[in-house]
């Protein structure tokens, strides 16, 4: 990375000394399994919690008991950021790129509310981070791009608004490549690095743009993080950082106020270190949003999208097997505008009850058991993206972890069967006779171009206009060459099947003043075709096999950290199953919900890998239940060894 790129981080936004912090020395103790650390923090949660691996419940208990204040809690996270994140530290993780100057005041306000007995809900005083593509009132919203480095958010994104209303404390914004149009490419703030192993990437290179969120959450720089996903940018960093991540069905979590990339694919993705934490966050951010502008699926008139309140359970926390009723976390949700049903009177259910009798399919293509995968006719045009349609070679240490996970699932009463995966094969054309998304006939090539050029350019312009920054309100005023400049010394990316260039979006805006998506006649048939593709290739297929969910390793391998500058490393990192998380573009393009949880740490390279649960559209709650049940069958998350506890 060039010195200019590294130096472009705002020094004012990074000045942790300004809040009275000195960098503490890292502990010399060896890293502990996260489960052991979590048990330790729970035992002392009401006294004086160590924020490393601390759950939201731990932190809340300490706040409620008076063992710690919200300001003190914030300072403990800031101390870790000072010790491990900045360019002058040994690790230089570079995850937090815009600090919130109001964080201390927000924490102090939380303390004042608690003193008065007026807390806003279970997350009051809990610190978190958000990706640089979220509007957070008063902060810049560069989305990692030099072209938008000075854009100032005039309002909050919906999820930030919900969390602010719940009393949560935003520490700052996390790193990402320009416009989320990639994964680990370096943007105006550079990129985040792995807290587990400096030799490997913290997210997939081709699609892991929530890399800063993944690193920050894994390193305990906050209680949780908000990422996003268009291809696999939420799942990939979760897998590489032993995190939980949820990619919802269309419209379940409002994306209003998030920088769009491809409006038909973009979703909000929370990152947490446990399913219990994930479900606590969902209890606040999954809610009906009366405003639809900036959320394509809720504003388009052609496909009916259910309301969030029609999909979410009364209490997400009740899905955790060990907590059952979820009464503690759901008790104050009315204070943030949620109506909740009375907690269930049933006793907590063990994990086995949630998994017992469930039939889970694992696609052979992801576990080295599909000899037909990647055998399409030579010269055949693959599905859109990059190394799609090619055979996936899953690392032996990932297979070992999958076999252990399978044993745990089966021991809990689930039936696991190896299956084909037509929703991917018929999208990517990975074998003889299989079509691609462009040749199947349900979606036209003309629509696919409209989707990633016209619709995306229109959405960018509409985002700027809706934000209303008087200094930059129109995409036509932007210099396209500054949106995603080639990083100095970087190898060319290896994306294929696209003829769009985001640098040309401002010119499109200049050529189409006043355009709306109503001026794009292919859209209606295109999005109906996407829905029909999912219905046939996933939902009918699952019905035919009697599957409750599909489960698979989140990635086949992890890319080398130097793959942006060394060809041999790039050859490894651009392989199918590595350049993007397994599933590639399919889950987001077709609206397939997923939940990813830690599956373990690879014995040979000491990098984590996740297990992904996927299913029918709007089966979100069942997937969350299954993922929580799997998590409860064994401890699989480990603390990052590069960010130990401070002395």
C-alpha cells in the first residue's frame, strides 16, 4: 500500500490520546479459547468485566450492577483500539477508520439515564461499530472511496437510528474497499488485517468488503459490528474471524441510509461473537421502517415483500437454546418502539430438540465429493462474477472441521445428507448441460446489465440526493476516476463476466438527468425472474428432498495476505470457494437467507472457518434457531492471538 493511501486516514478522527488513553501493554498470557474466556467474564460480569470476548449480557450485567459505567466501558474498548489498530502499533490492524467524536458524550448520556432509571433498552450503553458505508449523522460516509471522503451524513441510516434510539454507543466506522466493490482491495483508508494470522486475509479478496467490521468485532474493539453484503461481504469476514453473521431475506432489515452497491442484492449484516449477541442486536434492528426510499425491494411495486413485523419473532433472544424465554433481553424492547409478545411459558429447549429430526443437505460441491463440478464444456462462459463454475478444492483442514461439525449435528438428532445444489449449478453452469443465470431464460442478459449499470448508478445518485449534503448532492458532480483508483503496486483484479465500470456511473447520471427505475423496462421481468429462479432451483428442490435447511463450510480456504502483489498468491486467492465465500453471488442475487457461525480453527494455518446455514426465503427465524442450536453443541470460537488482553 502506498504511503499516501496509509496517510489518508484522518488524524483527527484517529486521535485516541484526546480521550485520555495510553496504550497498555498486551498481556503475556497465552490466548484462551473464547468459550473459556466467556465463562470467565460471565463469572465476574457484575463486578468488573474484561471486554475481551465479553457478551452483551455480560456488559449489561456490569452496567446494571454499577461495576462499570458506560464511559468506562467505552474507554476499555478504545484502549484496545489504541493498542492494536493504529499504524504505529505492532499489529496495525487498521479496522477503525472514522472515530465518533460524540461517543464519550453518548456514553455519558447513557450513564445519566441509568442513574435516573430511564434506560432505553437492553443495549443502552453498549458500544458498537458500523461499516464506513452507513450514514451516521455528522460523520463522513466515504464508503472507502476517495471520491466521497468528504461526504457528511446528514441523518442516520435506519439501523443506526434504531441503535441510537436504544441507547447503544457508536464508537466509529470500519474499513472497506471503495464502494464495497470488492473485498480486500485497498481504499482511501487502506484495508483491515487479520487478528488471527498476519499471513492471511481477514476476508475474501473478491468479496469481503466488511473486512473492518470482521476484524474489529473479532478483536473485541466493540461489543458488535454492523457489516453489509452484496455478494459475500458479510459472510466471508465472519468466516475468517470466527463470527456469527446473518444475511436476511429481502426487506427484513431496512437498508435505508446505507450506501448501495447493487440495490437488488444489498443487505445489512450484523457481526457478533456469539449467536446470543446476534439475536440481541436483531431484537432492536429488525423493525418496520415507514420510509422506503433507499431500500429497493421495499419501494419496487412488482414483487410483494412482507413487513419485518410479519417475519420476526416476538423475541429473537428466545431462540437461544440455553435461554428459552428470552425474558431478560426482551423485557425493555417497548422502550425502543417494539411491541413484544409475552415470553413463552415453556422451559428452555436443549439444542437437540431444535435439531432433532431436522433434515439438512450439504452440497457435495463444497466437501470435495462432487466429481461433476467444474466439468462444463471448455470455453463455456461461466456465470457472472469471477472463478464461478470451477471445481472447488476444499482445504483438508476445513474438511476435518466439517466432519466434526457433521458429527455434532447428527449427535443432536439431525439427519445430514449429501446433495447436489442446482441453485448454484444452474446459475454458474458448472457442469455439462447446466445453464447459467444469463442463459436459463428466466432472467435476460439485458436485465443483468440494467441491474449493475443503470439501476446501480441511479441508486447512487438517489442516495446522495436523499442524504442532502449541500456540498455533494448529485452523482453527476463526481469525478469518476476518483471512485476506485487502482492501488499503487496492486495486481489487476480477476473479475470476469462484467462489462460495467463504476467509474462511469457519474457519466451515466449526467446523461440521464431525472431518471428513475421506472425508466428501466427490463426491471419488472428481471426481478420476477430472480424470484422464480429461487423458487424452482432452491425451494422446490428442498421440498422434493424434504430438506429443512442447507448447510456447508462457509469457505473452501483463505487467501494469502499478499495476493494483491504476488501472482502465485493471487492464483491461490482467486480460486473458486476462496475469492468469494461459498455460494458466490447466488444467495444475495436470489434473496436466500443465511446464518454463518464458527465451525472451528484450521489446525494447519490457525485461521477460523465458518459453517453456513441457508434456506428458503423468509425461513430466517428457523435458520437462526438452527444456527444457535449448532453453536450450543460445542465451543468453536477462539480468541485472536494477535490481540491478547491488555495488562
